[in-house]
C-alpha cells in the first residue's frame, strides 16, 4: 500500500502545481482580453495549425503564438516547456510510419502541428484564470448547469484529494504486514469505496451550505474587447491563407 | 486516452463535437428533471472521481496505472449524471492542464464521458442480476477498452494520422484491454463495498431511466464510427487550405516569399500591395498596442 501512496503523492504533487501556476498573477494585455474572445482566438490558432501540413504555415502560427507570448511578457521558456512533452511523444509515435514510408517531412510536420496547437492552448491557459475560462464559456452560451458543475469540481478537487489521502494513510498506518499487488488492489478499492461514500455525505453538507448561502454561482469580470488581439489574429489568418 | 489537437481531421473532430453535444445536452436535460441529483452532488462527486484518478496503482514490473472511473460514474450516478460528471473532469483536464486538445475535446468527451460511461452502465445493468462484483468488473474493463478502441477508430480514420485504422485500433485496444483489467478490478471492489455498506445509493443510479433515450444513445455509439468515416470521405482534410485555394489566395508555385514584391499573386498589383501592406501593419500595430495597453501592474 505504501507504493500506492508514494506514487500517488509524487504524481499528484506535480499535477497540483498546475493549479497554482494556473493562477498566474502577472497582468499583461492578454490577461485583460475578454476570455471568450481569447478562447475563440485560441481555437482559430489551433484550427490554422492543424489544417495544414505545410511547414511554412505551421511555422507562421508557431511564430505568431510565441511573438504574442513574448510581446505580452509571458515566459516563453515556460510556454515551450509545457508544450514540448506531447510534441516529443508525437514525434516518437509517428517515427515508425515515417521511416516505413520514407517521409521525413511528415516526421517533422506532424509533431510541429501538435506543438503549435498545444502552444496555442497553453498560451490561453497561462493567461486565463479558471474562473475566467468558465465566464467565457458562459458567454459562449454553454449551459449554466454544466459550468456550475465544472466550477464545483475545480473547487473541491484538492479538498477531496486530501480526504482520499487521509483514508489511505490511515489504512497504511494500521497495516501490520507487507502486502502483495492483489492485496493492494483489494485494500485500495475498499478505501476508494469508503472515500466515495464520504463524498456523497460531503456533497449533502455542501448542498445544505450552498442552500443557506444562496445557490447562485456568479462569474463576473471586466474585460477588454480585445480589439488589437482580434486584429492580430485576423492579420495572421490572412497571412496564413496567402502563404 | 486524451487525444491532443493535430491527431484528428477537422471533419471527424466536428462530427464528434456534434454527437457529444447531443448526448451531453440530453444528459443535462435528464439530470435537470431528476429529483435525486443536483449540481452540488454532481460537482463534488466529479471532484471525487478526479481525485481518484490521481491514484497511481503499482503494477508488476515497477510501472503504474491510473484509474479512469467512467464505468464507475455510470454505475454510481446513472448514465446521464455519470456522463456529466466525467465531462466535467475531462473539461477541467483540457482547460487547466492542456490534457487533450480543444478541437479534439468533442472526441475526448465522446470517448471518456459517453462511450466509457454508457457502455459500462449497459454492461453492468445486463450482468448485475448474476453477480454485482462480476458485472462491475466486466463493466469497468470493457468500458475503458471500448473507449480506447474508439480513440483508435477516430485517429485511424483521420488522414492526418498516417497509421492504418487497424493498427491504431489494435494498439489502443490491446494495451487498454490489458490495463483495463485493473480498472475492472478497482471498479468491482468499489461497487461491492458501496453495495454492502450503502445499498440505498443504487436507487440514485437506477431512478427514472426510460429505455428509449438510452437505446438511442446506444445506437449513436454504435454508429459513431460510421459517421466519422462518412465525415472523413466528405471532408478530407484541409478545409481551410481548400477555402484559400477556392478564393484564389493560395498559390501553387514554389515559395517566393510571403508577399513577393509586396503583391499577392492573382490579385491586381496595386490592391495586392495595399492588402499586403495592411496585413503587415495590422500585425505589428496590434502587437505594439497590446504592449502599450498592458496593465501597469
């Protein structure tokens, strides 16, 4: 069981860092652009990245994303680091088929497309708080009920994980002998079962608390229309089409 | 399991978005009508599933696997609420961590929040009369395996992803078929524990589920590869480039610079110069203004 806890804590620590990185405190022009405009702009960047296999077009999008990041004061290194892992993975995935078909261009363009699209998404993530993303989705007419559920999921994930870890640590503290993989699976499943039962109880408490405080979740914000951002993307899209 | 942008063709991604929107929309409607389910419950249970996904189960050989929980969500909450809970988790993973793409989010939701949940739930309902443990095991195992096979189908049908469909499907299906055994075992353990401790909770998942909509969703799941195949035939593969060609903005000659001599081939020389100048000015002015309009803090 200790392996389960060790591996989980190690993995979750790096995972939860993103919760805090995400709450990026620095304010730049992009942070102030209306989240729904930014989301649409990001979609435009991604569509332009994945609609072509021409290297020059993909490089244009990649350059546009990184120039935008640089211009608005973001750490380009962080952006590249967060985008590179899956691009490298994609390179390895298409390596066999590229070798088989003797197509070096595909070996370069496929991961480059992935890198450009992930960079666009990461640029959006690094400049938009989660509450702002939900506000943007709401403005884009995504059903309110879905958004409220996503918001509550986000708010309670760390708290729920702490409860789960407490259950696992308590069980581990009571263990007297070494366990096999099968026993870990059995014990872990029981712990998860208990955890889910407690989650139902916690949900009831939270519902009562929400009823007492008022159930409406409001997402407000004051943002720029993002006129220059729209101009920039329009310019890049036009350039892309002309290439 | 999370497909990033770039693996699927736009036409297939669009079809998956439409199918997902239909099922999630129907699920939201059903949950809104339900008396047993509410927003806080779904939010907290989704958070619990998200937290449970972080458990890294050690498996022989020194590696580890993590739990997905789609079938479990269906069994515990019912297929509609289960699909919404999983959709919430998958959406957060995309918007917060960049796990999976935005254009591919429709396909990711389809695989993990629809196929995994509904297939798991169908199997559980079919087999639970024989053994709840066995039914939950098969549901967890086949739910995740089917979802992985759908990932293989979507990627395999996409012309952007050069591997033949059978290679992509086999790679995803076989690997997850093996790892899915762990998913099945955990799902079965949890369901057995909850069944013995709080059998009343099963009422939540079994309440008011009429057969017609779930049968309709089942047919949609079965037919979704056909829709994806048709989308690929109709829509391959680079629609924006096709548009550029149709409106005369694309050129077939070898690369001669972005705007050769500040003109646009095929467009009147003066207008071309005007447009190319305007595009450059727009890009650089917008960058400059963004810089200038950044908040002081």
